[in-house]
C-alpha cells in the first residue's frame, strides 16, 4: 500500500483526523468553564482560567522549534503516534482531575505533546506530495484544524447533557483509539536516494545534520527570514479573528453574543474551507507554469485579507461585516495552504520540520501578543480600529514576500 499512487492521499486522510483531534482537544476547555467551575471553584476566577489558557500557549510556542528539530531526526510516524497518544491520555485524565493544580499541569503537558505534531505532520505530507499535489494536500490537512476547532465547541454540549468529566473521557478515548489505528496504517516516508561508497550502500537519511549546523543554515538563509515575516504578520489577524471576532460582530452589529458567536465562527470556518481548496488547487497548477506560482497564490490570499480587515474593523452593517468575514476566510485559507509548500522551495527537506517549528513558535507568540493588545483596545472601545490597523502589517508582509521570494526550484532536497 505504501508504494501505491493512492497512499499519499491516505496519509493526508489519516493526518486530517490527527489535526482534527489536535485542535478539538485544546479547544474543549475554553467551552466548559461554567460546567467545571461548579466542582473546581478556582475556575470561578477569570484570572485562574486565563492562566490555564496561557500556560498551553507559552509551552506550545516554546516547544515548537524543539519539536521541529526532533521531527527532522526521528521517525515521524512514531513521533505523531506518540504525540497523539499522550495528549489524548491527558484529555482523558482531565476528566478525573479534582483540583486546579492537576488541571494546570495536565494543560501544560498537553502543550508539550500537541506541539510535537504539526511540524512532523506537515513535513511528512510534504515528502509524500511533491509538485502537482503539495499545496492541495497541505490545504486539505489544514481543514482538519478548522473542523477540530469547531467540534471542540461541542464539548460544552456534551458537558450539559452528561458532565464535563464525561466529555473529557470520551474525547480522550477517541484519540487513544485513533492512535492505535494510526500505528498500523501510517508509514514513514524515507529518502530512497543512496550514496555508494566502497561498494557499500548507505541510506542518505542516516546522514543527519547536527542541530547546530541545521540552525546555522536556517539563520543564514535570508529567504527563511522573509518567510518568517510572511508567516508571522498574518498570524496576528489570524489569532485576532479566533479570539475577538465574535466580540467585534456583537459590538459593530449591536447583537447579543448568542447570535454573534455562531455567525462569526461559521462565516470564517466555511470560507476558510473554500480558501484552502481554491488556494491549494491554484498553487499546484500555477507552479507547473511558473516557479513563483505558490508565492503568487499566497500573495493573492494575503491581498484579500487587507480590504477584509478594513471592512471588519470599520463596517457597521451585517452585509458588509459578514462579507468581510467571508473574504478574510477565503484569503487566509489560500495563505494557510501554501505556507509549507513555499517553505519547501527555500529550505532543505532535512530542515523543514525545524523551520516550521520556528515559524509556529513565532505565530503562537504573535497570537498571544495580539490577543492581549486587542483586549486593551476593546476596553477602550477601539477594537474595530485595531482590526483595521492590522491591514497595514499584512501589507508590509505582502510587499516583502513579492519582492524577495524568488524560488529556483519547487523542492529543495
């Protein structure tokens, strides 16, 4: 099966499920505060609940480069299976926790284990899909993240129908079972090129760069710094929409949160689905004609987010704001589908997971920064203005991307 033409798509399907579980398990806690605070009184404090959310982000961010380095040197299949098994076990144990301290340390452990997945998963998909299918494969995988984030919101529904303990238990058991299936069907993609010396054949994959050499190569790669800016700048509005778009909809449209929340999340989810599929297909076609096709597709996506951010921030009617949300989701989806494919044009296969780990860390820290900053702006009544100003930052990243990123190959080995 591993060598069949369909297996690369089976890998995408298998990892789509992991991506869903990755975001679903992390999102569940945010929806179950009211149910949990009855049994764990410390959660009645918003500050304490904030600590739980923050410890995950900080550890997840700090671990991302480390997880990338590990993924470039170990068998990615077992790294993914082990990561899923650990965070699913943590999810299960959240259901038996009885104190705030237990929840806190379990949340911290989840940050470590979940950080191990994304660099390994994306680099594995990139190795299985080259040329005509890479961006589409990455894009389809990213829809798993969107779906998991949406399903995570139903944790509160399960908690209301049964209990918050039951919600954690069953979602945890689901992940543990999926890890067992993954161990059977997921296969590592090894570099099949060989080096012949003294009539001995030795797999090239055994010649791993040292950590220092790998990091030095990345640091001295100017294109990587441009890609880092290209990734980090849109992460600001990306996290802003995750954390503050419902509030923005409620304020600008003068509607209750019970209506604003579903409208905003459904708007972004549906349009992002469309964006990754359009962006992935277009990029894979365009790169066959022009090596900058992936760069141009990502640029179109970023370009769409600029007017959408202005309209989100300054609009005052439902057609304008929902339309802006749809435009943002499509643009961000096109951007999301091409991050790893563009990285593959400038960074060696031996360093891709490390490079994406660094990018992921910067993106998470950018998210933590903008979430807090927009909170302060919201208190001052300027949340919409904050969204509009993010368009300027994205425009700078777009200019740098188009001016500096000029790939010489679609895949650097």
